[in-house]
């Protein structure tokens, strides 16, 4: 490609922080809930590159075609592919795009078109900007994009920490899951955790309805606990897992769980959503699990709900022997207040 920087480029990453950084020299942006992507466009050839440096164009053909019309040539952008639905960002719709059938991708592209939110500029015209400070790249990004046209958008940015804190609370209802903090003087560092991500974290009491053995240590170490919540009809559904245990703790869990083993496999998730449902994401993986009577309760921390389950692995906090398992229901989960996505998209 006729560009001053060539693909593939590993994007700059962020490390988790539970506190919003304070002081001079910080730039704050909303944290988008989509697919991280770099866009290379030399005026003749377009490449959408994923976080793991693979082409994404076949899964988002409508975006690739539209960006050619609205994106300045000889430009390399860093940003996020998102799909905006009536209730906010729709991550499930993004996941459905990663499908081997081109006909299905084409159908979904027409039904739920995607957008690209730009938040960094790696190259413009014939200039490599990766060694320029973040604040300079942001200024150039605003100049290059001007008033971008859909499906291309420019992420909001502020130097005001109080405004960033407002975003942290208000934008969540639109599907955003936190704030990104960048040092104004930071150069672009591929594959390095040179930014901060401040994400929402909540807690929930869950029933431990099963477990999986740790890798090749069947019978001697537990790999993860399978978590469940009761719905309004009293049916226990699998909502996620937690595997945040040290090696010695994984071994001790064997004896902790042994009295609750359910050899029938019907005591816990037998009537609701069960763990290990095969999908295109789990092909080739060992999905076997061991059932437990739904008598153990633990408290976990989670950052985001995807529908009625935890998006990522939860973090084990403590056992809750004082909590009746039947009180571990969906009502306890905090739901973000809906927020108009048009405040971001214009």
C-alpha cells in the first residue's frame, strides 16, 4: 500500500485502572464497546485490520465500501467498529458478523450496518505520525476528518476530569463500558499497554452450579467455577464463570466442592441455560463440566452484562455461606439507565 506506515500494526493497548487519573497532561475519551480495528486507506486500496492483525473486511463489507467514500486518502486510523441499535451499542450483532458464510454476512450487513469510531491517527498524507505526542495526533485527527460523514465518526475527547467522570456514568446506558485515559505526551506504542482503561465493576452473589477441571489436572485441581442466577420462575441459568484462583487455591477447591458433587447432572443447570453450549466460538474446546447441587453461594465482581450473562470472566471475591441460594436472582444486577446514543453520534 502507498502509505508511510504499512500493515500489519499491532494497536496500542490499555491497562486496567479502577481510578480516574488526575492532574495535568491527561486526555479522556469514552471507551467503546466494539471491535478494535485499524483502517489503512491509500486512495486505491482499503484494509480493515483487527486487533490481532488479521483482515476484517470480509465481515464488514458495507463498512469497507462506505469508508472509501468518506475517509481522506493516504490515511491510517485507529478506532472501533461498532453497531448502534435502538438501545445503544449492540455487541451481539458484531459477534454475529464473524461467520463463514458470505451470504449471511451480506444479509446482516444490510440489516445492521456497522460504523467506525476513530480515536487516533497514525498517518496522514505522506507523514508517519506515530512518534508524535497524543495531543498532536488528536489535533491532526480533528483537522483531517473535519466533520466526518457516516459511517465514520470522531470520538469525543476532553481534558476535564469532571467531564470524564460524567461520561463514565452517563454513557454507560448507551453501551459504552468506561473511559480511556491517555497521556497527552504519549507516542503511539504498538502492542504496549500505554493507556489506561477505567471500567465499570459491580458485584453479584451467584450460585455455584458446577465447575470445570483445570487443564490436565482432572481430580486434583479445579479450573473454574460455573455461576448461576435464578429467573423469576425459579429456574437456574448459567451466567458465566470465575477462574481467578491461585494454583494452591485450585487444588484446595477439590475438597471444598466434593461434598456438593451431583453425579446425576440434573441438580443445577438442568432446566435453564447450561454451560458448554457448542458454538462457532468454542469449536475444538473441551466443554465438559461437573455438576454441583445448587447450595454454594459466592460473591463475584463483573464489569459488563451481555444480555443476561457476564461478558467476561468474573472475579471471585468471597464465599457467602449466609446467602440463601434462592435469593441469587437477576433482580440484584444493576442495569444502566438508558442514554441517548445520538449524543455521541450526533
